C-alpha cells in the first residue's frame, strides 16, 4: 500500500493499491485520513481556504471538492 498527497483530487480513490489522500484542505476542500488497518477513510470539511491558488488544482475549475 502506498499513500501520497500533494496532488489534490476531488475524492480519494484506490488505484493499484495506492491512495491519494490530498483532498484540497488548504484550498478549502476536505482534510482526509486513512484509519489503518481498517482501511476506513475519514474526512472533515476545511473551516476556510488557507491559500488561494493562482489557478485551479482540482478538475472542473473548482478548488474545493
């Protein structure tokens, strides 16, 4: 299992036993974590956007999923 971030995605998705956990919290999205060994995803909505990106990082032009 490989977990990674720094590539914001609208929602975490398992692909070939890897998982991107970056759901754009810094841009006002969600903070996501993986409970191990249960493999349960948990997340909370960001209280605010902490950084305004020069361009959209998330697909669809929105920075918050």
